[in-house]
C-alpha cells in the first residue's frame, strides 16, 4: 500500500466515450446528475496519516476512527435543509460575469431572496422565471415563454457571458427539459453568451449539491489539455484563492487552475495530466465528470484548520514531486500562524461538547477540526450525504465511536440533541433561535459557508466562528438573566 | 412566465404559515420538498421567534416521486399528530406538492384523526402570500366558529387580522386593544395572533369585528357578517384623523357614548409647530401593501403637509381602492409587483422622501433619497425591541418621528452645507445617514455622457444645499443636453433652475 492514498479510479471502461470533434479529446457522455450515492460503500484501504510524510502533527489524543465504526445512523423523515438553489447566493459572486436564471415558482424566488438574507435589493445576477398558471395549463408554450424571458434578460444585461438555466422542483416535476432549452437558446446567444443548464431542485440536491451540479455543468465545456496542471475545484472567496495560488507558487507547482474561474470566459482546461484537488467536500458529481475527462484526484483531507490545510497542501506537493524540505519550509510559517490563532480559541472550546446538524456536507471536516485542533467532544455529526471516498481521509481522523448520522428526521434529531444538552449546536437558521430559547448555544451553519474559512490564515477565524456564541453566552449570562420575550 | 428579481409577497403556503404560526394549538402539514423548509427561518430569524413554526414538511425527494408520495404524506400527518397533539390540523401542498396532485385533504381525512382537519387549497401558480393568509384565516374561522350568545358581558368586539411576520402587528394589537378598552368595549377574541382554535369558536360572541388588516381579515370578516350578522369596522386607524374616525365608528357599532377623554397625541401639535414649516410640500412617494400605502398617503398629505407625488401598491386585490385614493391626489396609482418598475418610478420622480417597504428603502438608499418603511415585506428591523405601533394615537407619534427624522437629517445637512468652506466640513461630505457610497454614486450616474462643467459652475453647484445638489446637477445636465450645449456655465445652471422651477 504505497503513497498516501489509493489513486482514484481511471476513466471507467463502462463509460461510453464520445469524441468531441472540436476539441478532439475524450469526453465522457454525461450521465444524469445524481447524488453522492455513486461512491463505493467501503473504502478498502484507509491509511492513517503517515508520520514523516507531512510536518509532524499535533499528538493524537484519541484513537482514530476505524472503518468499522463508520456505520452512520441513516434517517428518513423531515429534512430541515436548503435546496441546491441556495448555492446561487455565493456562486453568482464567484463568477461575476455569469447569471443564474431559476426556472421555477414564487417559492424559489422567495427562497433566494430570503437566503440572500441581507436583502440588499440591488439588481442581482440571479433571477427567477416564475412559472404561472397559464404556462401549466398550456395556454402559453413554456419554451416560447422561456425564450421571451431570456431575450428580455439579455437585452437588459448584455454583459452576461454565461447564463445558467437552473432547474427547480416544479420544473423537474413538469419535466421541462432545460438542457435542451439551453442548447436551443445558445444557438441564438453564442458567441456572446454561453447558455448551460443544471438542476438546483430540492428533489435532487441538498444545499451545497447545487454548487456541485453547477460546476458539473461546466465540465463538458472545458477545453482539453495535455499539459500537467493542478485543478482546484470548489468556489472560494477571492482572498482564499489568492492565498492558495501564492502557496502553490511557493511550492513550485506551476500551472494551477481554479474551477469555477473568476471569469466564465476563462474556463480551465482538463486532461489526462490534470491533477484534481477538491477544495470542498461536496463535489461528488463534478469530481466524477472531471475524472471521466482524465483528471486524477489527489485524495486529501480538506483545507480547514491547520491540520487539514497542511494535509491538503502536502498531498498536492507529493503529487507534484515537491521535495519534503521545500514543502516544510513553505508551509511552516502558515502552520505556525494557524496554530497560534487556533490556540487562542482553544481555551474556550476544549472539553466542550458539540452537536452538528446536517447542512452543507462540511460537517465532517469541521468535526475533525473541532475535535482535533480545539479539543471538543463530538456528540453527533450529521451530514446530508456521506461521500465515503472523498471523505476517507477525514473519517480516518475522527475519534473512534463518533456518532455519524446521514439524512435526517429533524424532530428525532432534536430529541437526541435536547437529551444530550451539548455545549454548542451547529445548525441551520430555522433551528438556531428556538434552540437558543431553550438555553442551548448555537452556531448557525450558513455563516460557515459564506465566510472565508479555508486555509491557514482563516483557521483562527473558523475557530472564532464556533467560539463566539460561547463567548457571547458567557458575557450575557453574567449580566442578564435569560428573559422570556414580551408576549404579543 | 414572469421574470422576477425580488418579490413583495411570498408563495401561498407562506401566507398559510403566517396564520398557523400566529396561533396556538394549530399544526400545518405541508406536502413539500426539502428546500421549502427555508420558510422556517423567516419566522425564527426575521421575527426572532423562540419556537419553530408549527409546520411539518413531508420533504419528498425525486426517488419518492415514482413511489407512493401519498403514503409519505399520511405518515407525516400521523406522526405530526402524535408528536404535537394539536387541536386543529391544517393540511396542504406547496407549489411542487400541488403539481403531484396527492389530495392532502382527502388523505388526511381518511386517517380519521380525532381533531378537525382543515384542507387548504391555495393555488400557488395564481395567488400569493396575503391572499393565502386571508383564505387560511377564513377556512379556520369557517371551520371552527359556532353560534354563541352575544355580548353577555357588555358590548364586545373581535380584533381580526394580525399574523406572524406582520408589519408591527404585535404593537398595533396592543394599541388598538387599549383604545377599545378605554372606550368601554370588551375585546372578545384577537385572531389569528395569539388565538387558539377554542377562541375562534367563540368569535360569534362579539357584537362586531375590528378589521385591522383588510388584506388578511377581509374574507373572514365578510363571512362573519353573513353568518352571525356581525358588522365590521371600515376605517383602519392609521393617523390621527383616521383614529378619530375609527373611534366614532366603534362607538356607533357598540352603541355607546364616549366616556373617556381622547388620549394625548403629539403629532397634531408637532406638525403645527414652526419647526415643521420646512416639511411643507415635501414631495413624497408612497408604496406598500394597500392598507398601509393608502393610509400613509392620507397622513402624509393631510397631517404632515407633504405633497404626495406617487402612490402605489403590490396588492392587486385592492386595485380599485388604490386607484380611488390616488385620484384624490391627482395621480394614477402604480399597481405592480415588479420592484424594478417601482425603482424606475422613484428614479424618475426624485421625491424628497420615500415611504415604502424594505425594497424601496434599499432603492432610496442607492439614489440618496431619505426613506421610511411603512409596510411589509418585513425585515428584522421591522421588529423593534421597543413598543412601536403604526395605529392609534401612539402610532401617529411613531409615524411623525419615523417619517420626519430622515428629513430632519436633511436640514442638518443643509446647515453643514452652509459651513462647507470651513475646514471642518468637507464640501463633498455626503449625507451622513445615507452612507458615503450612496451620494457620490447617485452623482456619478447622473454624470454619464453629460456636458462638461465649467469650474465656476462646478463651484456654484457646490453652494446648492447638499440634499438637492444631485437633482440640480441632473436637471442642469438634462437642460444642457436638450439644448446641445457642451459646456455648463453658471448661466446654464440658473437657466436650468428657472426652467425646472415648479
């Protein structure tokens, strides 16, 4: 069992390969988007981090999670989660020349407006084409209507270079074929504007899976390349991308591309010499399609906290043959800063218990960070989906006996949470205030997705996001007894 | 298909949730996919609710669609009953649930639960939030109210319309209840806010109904009139004059004579004080739900002496009332739920003050125009910690403060402008309460492809008070453009001023 991790599978022979005449390279036929269920059930070779491969890690205080422990509680019931449309809120900022047109209902429009939260009613780069009764009753041809809406939109916003038609629950149920609509519209709008489609429907996607579906829709558009390059997948804030680029440059890794790119017209290329490094743990379909295009995934823990960031950069360094001493020299200053910053929050969190509700699929990397770098006790780690292959390195770092749950029955999960009375609950906005009113301290999870939290320089901020609610409660408990709100 | 950036009203099931969440003892089972659970955060975050709204979502997924979603719904209803033990169950479907046509009402009734089950049929692709709130409240009233002896403890009324996520509903109820009790009218039931199903059963005990929000309570009030012969108030007590008219209406309906002195109210005197002289003729654009927009226009015109230059609403159901009200100001009502259209109207009219919703507040901020919020859609700011009603005599005080303060700041800026050449005051200092961004940007936008300003004209422009400087610049540039002048001189500035003088 050599190296860090089993190499990800090559392009499966069973995948039908088609020739793209224009690019002249192999493109796997697009399979319908599916959830992470494609992952193998058991990772046969799970190796703990090897000493000497990376700069020394903090001493283990707990035994690592064994593969046999990973039998999550699987629940089916009410899921209190966002749908994939929510990803538009950060994706439209990651790609400033792209526009997201949801084809859906008033509910979709209301969700986006509410999830954008701050409600800054500027003219955003997303909108909803609301399906109306006359569309459903067949009094209007839905494709004509969509063409009309897109025409009006592009007249208004000629600067749009990439238009995503985003499918929703209603458009899925009525089987509106947005892929075909996109192809039809593109004939009119190209070369000025590319039109692509993906589904953010809550029937198929949970929250961050919307980003996965969006990036997956970009994969067939990527040009072919034979030159060696690193492709980092996952939408990241500007500041993080800049930091990562600087570190990769210092490591001597030459060609580094990011997906999504800042400009929709500058899509990165992909090919057999592309090494794929996931910056987010929820990119199952994107990774599958990139692998089908020849990219080989570098397996690694995710770059959250000092340990995860070190593991992530080290895995990339190993894949690109960076000498260990150079790697250590490049990473050491960031590591030291991250450790110091995280250490300042550790006092407040060490020994405290934490319960994570399923939300973004970031729960497992965060749980690893909270447990290993901040010394918190994990009561339950929920995730909407568990992608065993992409999370193998993370699972190996969780303490033995960690209770994982996949899927959700929110009322039962709340029962478990109340029974455990954890010191901190990480949950969505629908649950946070009600739990606070019951005296349970919460960290609302969506902030963890909207804030820059990747990498060394943000490790302290990430710890701070978890520590602040505890600090706040301590401050208020000193002066203000919890009071019941004034009745209406 | 309608292209929508921002919506004033949410989908129909959110309207139903606003009624369910306002009440105790009601549970709503909604046939809906997982993403629809976002609606919970409207209540827990915007209103800071300390409990989850009483809603169970079936959260069906793609894999369920080929199978038995009806069974999933029945399980959800049964489990919700067992867990929450409500007195009444509401059942319905969200937009996606509606498309799969599972008949929530029939399925729930088939379970034979020992409580009333009320099926809500709220067509998501035709209707919106407020209509659905009205329909839900009506369905509950119709399903639960029973014949009862009238006025056993003296003249009494019900207060109808306040819901969860309502604009100042919490405080309006307190204010109006106080007013009624001071008049000697007993409040029988307040609904839906804080009511139980048992309370709805007692609605018939009151002599009449006070309809606070016709958008939400109108349908139920008409039903109660028909069923129990209960009349309703027509006046919404926003502003001093309307509150007085409301009091007269209540006394007539209750059949009693006034017995108490009118509560003190500062608005009439503040409005007459010389300090308020500068409010005269301030150009105001009003946009909101129908009730609040019509009332705000009336207060603005007759109690503050403003000039109403625009009146509009997203409440299409009240188009007739709006058009009538607008005619009174010589205007054509803007009835639209397209926020871009409203934005365009604000930009064209350049009012001195916008009275609108949170959306107009953001638009006004970008354009550098003072704004006060008068209506839903609500924002966390619309749930102030302090008592802050819109209705009644205290409500009138709140209106005075919250509408005049943005302008008072304008006067301050004028004073700052007078001292602009002093080192302490930068001549380019934007209005402090509007944020530095707003002002400079509004000027830049106007400057696009405009004539050049001669230095002395630019200096002269800086002597114009800051809160009208943007308009002066735009008017002058438009004037110069229309006449094909490439250079704007001091002469041009004053020619334009004369040209645009009203």
